[in-house]
C-alpha cells in the first residue's frame, strides 16, 4: 500500500523526495489518529486519500509509516 501510494513522493524508505521525510512522523503526529486524519484529508501539498483508499488501508499505511520510515 505504501509503495503504490506514498513512495513516489516520500521515497521508498520514507526519507523524502518530492514530499517531506516521514522519519519523524511520530513527532509531527504523536497521536496516530491525527496522522490518519491528515492522510485522509490531505494538506499542504499532500493530496487527500479518503475516497481513494479504504479506512483500513489508510490505517495500515499510518501504522506502516510509524514503524518503518527511515529503515
């Protein structure tokens, strides 16, 4: 899910590219629900993924990023 929807902007390891690094996503979004809301609604240069991805897919992406960005 991450590779198909996020990596083109945030890089394969989440260290950034067109979009910002996700390595410190926990510092920006200490509550994973805030991260889920941001992915759903978008903001800044990030598109909204609500309607494109299911709620479960968005939750899975948020969990994946929290555990794997920068690795």
